[in-house]
DNA sequence: AACCAATCGGACAATTTTATCTTATTGTAT
DNA sequence: ATACAATAAGATAAAATTGTCCGATTGGTT
C-alpha cells in the first residue's frame, strides 16, 4: 500500500478545480474547455469530475450550456475535500513499517517522524481553500499589477 | 506523474533496513530471514536490496553465510539514502499544477504550500538516520525496561 | 416535438508498479 | 575439488493506475 501525497488523478483534479475557481463566474464549465486549458486528458478528466460531483464537491449540469461548477462557496472547499474522494487518504494513518500495533504509546521507530510529516500534509490540505487559491497572486503578478495587491480590508 | 511519499517498494526497503539496523551485529543478513521477519515477499525484497547494494547503501556477500549488511556506520545512513535510489524523489520539485514556470518569484497558487510540505518531508528523510531508529524505544518499551532508557551520555 | 450539446457510465486498452519464478553465478566451507 | 548456500539477473505474471472509446441518457433550445 503506497502513500501518495498526490496521484496523477489528484493532481488533475487540483488543476481543474483551481482553473474553475480562478475563472470565478458561477457558470458551468464544460469538460472540453477545462481539459484544453489545463492540459488534462479530456475523457479522463470527465471521470474525475464525475467522481467529485458524486462527492458533492461539484455540481454537474447536462445539456446545452451544461458542465461542472463548484457546489459550495469557494472558501468552503478545501484541498482535502477535493483529493479525499479520489484517493484513500486513510492510508496515511497506517504504520509505515507495517506493524500491527503502532500508536502514540506503542510506536514503531518511525511513528513520530511519520506522524509529524503526514500531519503537516493533511493539515495543509484541510486549511487551504479554493478561495485562498483564487485570491493568490504571485510575486511577479504583484509587481505587474501593484494596485491589485494589498487592498484595504 | 505521482508524488509518492512512500511507494510499496520504499516501505519494504525501510522495513528491511530498520530490521537490519536493529539487529545490530555487523554480520550479513540473508534475504529469507529478513523477508520472514518483516513480512516482505522474499523475491521482491531481493530485488530491492540488490538495488540498494548497487547504490552503496548495502554490501552484499555471496556464498555460505552471505547476505546483505549496511555498508556504512548506521549514523551515516539517512532515510533519504534508502528511499532515493528506489523512487524518483526529484518529482517533488516539479510544479503541482503542472505549470512550466513555477518558482519562488513566479509561483503557481500552490507553490508555497507545497514547498513547505515537501520541504518538511525531505528534511525529515535527510535528518533521520538508521542509528536514530536503532536506538529508538517506544514509551511502552521504556516502561518495561526502564534501565535501558535515559542512560548517561 | 425534435434536435443538439453535454454529461454519464460501462467496457476496454495501455502503462506502471508490484510480485513471482527460474536459471546462472558466486564464494565459502568441508 | 566438490558441495552447498546464497546472491544476481532476466523473463514473465498479476495487480493497480491511468487513459480511451462509445453508446445511452439527460435536459435545455428552437
């Protein structure tokens, strides 16, 4: 059993959702458009987005003008919400050395190290929202468009 | 391209090396013995240990009484040394969102989050040695054998 | 009502990872 | 020298992951 931080599938999902979040308007996004813009294989992306729709992270709409859109407010969707339905994140809770018994009291030699690492990983996933990402401007961006940065609250 | 913290292969390697480190004596360990004790498939383990021997982390000895042993002092072998030959760890340096350009100045929305996460991961791998692990006693151990713990320096 | 765009879902194909098996070779001990 | 224990190495198989294709279905538009 492997401990992926991010499978290919998870990365594709992030790319797509980040694209959708940054696009901003509440309209449905077609799979083709997202695939085009993010470089993700369209058919595979469709499957991934369908899974996220089943997990209530996205809403899908069939028919003309249909597609996918984020189902909740952007600040209510964490990276964890996106990745969890696609990968078995519980795998991080299992003992790295495969010991049957491994917890804070009876620990394998790597238990604490591993707990710290995976804790930070999962913590970051849970505390970062699509809103954070949509708002993000890189240093270069801020230099080019200084008026957009550091606005009053 | 997926970002594994630890593939099955990597986990097997850790289990085996931790077993060897904790066994302690400088003798060669047979693959069968290690496989038995760690629950790793013997033939597959052989392949993994051979890779680590090629990477100079282990030494192998053929013939009667042969097997594998750690090639350096335990405090000179980090977890990174063990995992690096088996997985492509550079994958952590690549942009999570697949952007061609992504660095501290021109960053993708996840660059900093990801850099922190992977930084802690790689840091832990580089700073934890087999010696640390061989020395490790769990809380329960220390209660059972208090004389072994907290000895004078 | 008929049409059309787009998802849905299942089947299938390719690739990568993991695992096994078999044979050859090496090196030590008797 | 011979036997034996154990690695080395290559071929192959199984499983999981990733990717493709296609027909069915849905739902809005004209």
